[in-house]
């Protein structure tokens, strides 16, 4: 799957991922109204609204991009009905040949991590049969519990040729509270980065490992160091756009050949129609606004990488 | 809710929680066969089997215990159908007046943590209405992303009078890989413990905070230190029984008055019928075996606390 991700990035010449993190407030009123007319102001209605919203954005952008990253929390907030919309979104993106990174940030001890891994990346045995639950291509994983929390994910990935992005240095303002604490003079995130490199050796694709890392665009200096510590890890970079990361900050996350990282934007793309720059499209044509925002993001990153 | 948990612990004189973490392999064959006869060897069949398994264990133990802790991963592995069984289990336990600790170990940045908090502990707005998604009483939270990942959970808890248990020192063998790293000569888990105490000040119950901590029974010495660092935090202690923690190890997690902690056992209770000590009950009567295992666990902990 890491090879597929690489190929798709090279084919689209776009190292970006669209974060499908729909808040109900992002969904234009005509879509909400239609969903509520059919299902009422219910969890089912909300789920239908975010699914229709996603579908339009996918239809308008899938040919430009290699991958999507649905954030499961935004679906889970609507309970079972929301999670059905998550599953529909994953399946639909895969039918469009997009690589799907499930932003699930799970992590637990041994057998429990194994259950998450099976549910999201593998197959669960039921009597004589086996089934894939959510079936994403990649998943994000929280490393706080250490190796025996991460290993079960790696094992399932090996079997299924799928991959992980492990949280190393997250994009949020207080990520430093624990991640930046100095251990023998070096921040904790560097230790986690070393572990990611080590876990990744066990499961290599052609040029990159199946085990990647999450490093926030909002911390470019740390990205520079981590790029060196984890030379074979693909870096998933959140925090571009709405969170403040800019194209020029991103060059450090890439290798000199312009590969090795993929940059996520969520709000900046899916709610583009709400920004002044894209207001001309109007709420009805929110999908076209998203497409224009994707094109602008690709241009920004290409130009930053060209100037590197 | 922390007051309710306290009251229930005092009423039952049993500071224990039963971990409802069903593996399909724990479910006796007569239950599996019945579920598969109705739904086939499908995800729905698996979900029905674990739900019927849970129900019997709850029916046979609810009068002895204050709380349950369903581990969502064990349900999530069966996709949407499994999560429906999780929801049914949560609802059923609440109908039996048990305090429900959702072992979800979620954690993300600001708005995403808010979505998890709303989905598990609060209510989500849909048009003019609001709905509870999973509606547990407490949830476990991963602190790796720092304060701005935890605060949204605290905010929802304040509104809903619900609570959290934050991972401080987990019970698994490799928990020390990051959690034990020394920061200025002190292990990281102590820093996390200090933050838990600080976050907890914002949301106090009568004698304990709504913001508790997870500290593994397998690390009693660390428990002793953390008990002092977080005097007002209730400590949820996993790792008793199957993972190796014993009654005598547990005294350090409690205050001198025998309060302030709640000990979890999962496999040791729900799969008790598979142990030699309870084999006499037979597979058919697995619920009675679980009841006997609960009684033995309560006796073990009472005797350890009495000798303290």
C-alpha cells in the first residue's frame, strides 16, 4: 500500500491528502435540509448530510489527489449512524481508487491493539469465515503505550500489506507538553521517531517503510530533525492551512527529491466555500470551491518544493 | 458521576470493575451456535454472540459490583455490528444502575477531541435537537497530545457531570518505553500525573475529582508515588488477575481509608469458566463462574485492604 501511495503521488504530482473531517456546520444548508427532510433532525439525518457532503467533495477532487484522510471522531460523534457514514465514505473513496488513511489514533495494550488493528486494517474471524470491519488502507496510531501496543498493528499490516502513521510530533499548540520533554537532553518525540524507524525496518516497501509518522506542519524545525531520524518513514503532515502551516514550512518534511511526505488539509479544502477566496463559487457549488482549493494547495506545495 | 461511583463502591463494599472485553473465543459454544443459527457466521452473528455473553455475565454479577468497563476495541473489531453490541451493552448496564466506564482511550487535538467527547460523554447538536451517541458515564483518554487534547473532554464532563480516567502508567510490559523516560530526573508518568491532578482541580466531586487516572496493577511502586501526586484523583487500576497483578500489590493505589481506587479484571472474570478453579460450573453456567470469580476478587481485595 505504501508503494501504491508513492505511485499515486507521482502520478498526480501532488503530495497531498484531503482530510474528510466534516462538522455539520460545514455542510451547506441545502444538503442539510434535504437530509433532514428525508430522515428528520436525527443522527441518521446528520449522517446522511455528512455523507452527501463528502461524496460531492470526493467526486470533485478525486482525480487530482492520491489520498484522503477521514477523521473518525467527526463521525463517531453521531454514534452508530455516524460510523456508518464513515464506512460509506471509506468504501466510496476506495471505489475511486483513492488511498484511505483512517485517522483513528487508536492505541492500547497487546490483545486490545490487535482488536483495533483487525477491525480497521485486517480481517476478523467469525466461525469459519473472516470479515473486514472498516478496511482502511492506513491508520494513525498513538504510541504512548510503547512497542507492545504498536506491534499488533505492525503484524496485521504485514499480513495485509497495509500501513501506519504513528503520532510523533502532533500539530496542536500544546503538543510539546509531553512530546517536547527532554530525555537525556533530547526531546521525547525524537525517541518516538527512533522507535518508528526501528518498527519500520520490519515492514519495508520498495523505497519507504509501511510504518510512517505524523509530524505537524506547525513544527518545521522539528520536522527537519525527524526527517533525518526516520529516513525511510513516510511523513504525514497535518496542520497545513487552517492550523497555520504554510508551503514554505513544508520543504523540511520532504527528501531532496520531493518525496517522502504527504501534507493534509481538512477545513481549508472541505469548507473552502466559506473562505473569501472561494466565495464566488457560492454555497451551492461548494464542491467546485474545494476543487479550486485543492488546486491552489498543490500549486503552493509544488512551488515550495521547486524552490528547495 | 464520581459521587455515584463512590456511593456504589461504598454500598457494595467492592472497589472493583468488571471489564467487558469479550473475545469470540471466550463465548461458550452454545451461545455462538445459537447466534450463528439465527444470523449466520457473520459480523451480525458475532455481535449477537458477544451481546448475549455480556448480558448473562451482567445479570449474574450486577448486584455485587459498582461498575463495568467495556473495552470498545473488542467490539470495534466487528465493525458497525460490533459497535451496536457495544452500545447495547452500555445501555443495558446503565439500566442495571451500573456505572459504565467506556475504555475508549481516545485523544486528539482540540476540535477532534471535542467530537470524541461529545460522541461518548455528551450530546451532539443536529439542527434544533441534540442526541447522545454512546453515552458512557466515564471514558479513558490518552494524554500524549497534551492539555488541548484533554480540555475538550473536561469541558464536556463538566457540562454532563461525567468523568475521565487519563492514561498515566499503563499495565503492559513495554509501558515504560516512553512513560518511564526520565525528564529532569523524574519519569514522564509523574509529569502526566501532575497534569491529571491539575486538570482535576477544575472539576471536583464531593471528595474526589471527576478526572481520574489509569495506573496498572503491575506497577505497584509507581502506584504508591502516583497516589501521592494525585491525592484527589480516583485511580482505575487495570492488570489485576490475568495480567499478573495481585491483591497485596493493590493497597498502594488506595488511600488509608480504603477508598480512591477501583480495580479492573476482565478475562479473569468473564472467562472464569475456562479456569481450573471454576471448571466445576461447566461451560453452560459460565455466568455463575463469573459470579464466583467476582466474589473471590472482592474477598482478595478486602483482605488486602484490611491488612493494610
